[in-house]
C-alpha cells in the first residue's frame, strides 16, 4: 500500500534518512523504532510531503514523490505529531470538524464527526475547549482529528509518550479499534517495545537513518544487532 524505495534525506552534512526501503501492506500495523535522532519523525515528514528527498515513495501504486502535503493528505494519508497539537480556543467538536472539512471531498460530514467523537470517547466533552483537556484526551483528539479526514493510512508519532500505564492501555485499545473496526492501515513510531510487540505485525528498526532490521516484531526485538544498538541493558 505504501512503498518507500531508496529514500535518503540530508540536512546539510547530516544524513537523517539513509537509503531506506520498506513496504507497508494494506490493513497492517507497521511499527518503527530506533534511538533518539534515528530519523523516525523525519521519515514521516518525507512521507507527508514536508521536505524534498532522494528516492521514491508510492501510495497504492501512485508515485507521491514531490507532491505537496495537502494533496498527500487528500489521497488518504493522515498523521499525528510527537507533541500533541490542538487549537486551544476551539471546542473538541470544532477541532474534529476541521479534520472533516480538510479531508473530505464532499465537505464537512456531521454524522462522521459524531462517529469520530464516539470512537475517541470524546462525545461527552464535545463542547469543552481543547485547552482544558488532559494529555490523554488531547491525544485522543489529535487522533480523532486525523481520523475525521477519513484516512486509509494513519501515521502515529510516539502516541504513548508521557502516558501512564492505564493511558497506554486506552491508547492501545483505540489504535486496535481504528485498525480492526475501521480498517485503517497504521504506521506507529514508538519507544515502548511492549506496545510494538503487541500491536504490530512488522517492525522496522532504524539507527542514524539506516535500517538495522525489519520483520516479525518478536524476532526483531531478539536480534543481537537491535539489542546492541537500541534495547541495550533494558532488554535484560
Ligand atoms: N528540519 C531539520 N533541519 C535540520 N536537522 C534536522 C531537521 N529535522 C531533523 N533533523 C535532524 O535529523 C536527525 C533525525 O531527527 P528525527 O527528529 O527524525 O529523529 P527521531 O528518530 O524522530 O528522534 P526522536 O526519537 O528523538 O523523536 C536528528 O539529528 C535531527 O537533529
Ligand atoms: Mg521523533
């Protein structure tokens, strides 16, 4: 569904993404992990059209290399950001409506907004200003606004960051439901290995922009190269 081929991104002398190739199949949850500064968020920025790069990226067999962000979003690729971004003065419902306006060719769809509010457990808070939400609800809202664009692929950037154990369980449940009930393909960048091994079918590990290994998450997390570069002592 999404094919990344020989993609390289340099910022001056720094190679942030180094000749990466991988493929995400329709319906799967695809995980990406690696140390800080490995190039994970940069990879999302390339897929969503924020920077130019060397190599090619295709979505559903269409070459999207060089397309601007709004066109890529309209094609069905949505993302969230590492730090939750909301419009503080808007209500929860209006924020979801923004996603609905932005993503839908038909314009804003009230029923779909209601569905997303229910799906993200935010229906009771629909009139609350987003600035009043706690971190978990802000994350639910950011994911809801992305869902409101009716994506075929949803790319999540460290959705668990800063969350406690019970919040992680709720976010994992949401991600599973988005994948299984809505049929949305998911790419997830995450540091929590337990989340990745429980949610994903394929896991890609990168370090300094380069692939270390890619495959079944249980095999990948027991690979000696991954333990050395990333998991280290915490794996023991
Ligand atoms: N716009 C930019 N200009 C210059 N350098 C950048 C830019 N964006 C990212 N970088 C650099 O590229 C490298 C990869 O950064 P990136 O944010 O993709 O890492 P990451 O894997 O997402 O890390 P983290 O786990 O900390 O979020 C880092 O060295 C970073 O400083
Ligand atoms: Mg990052």
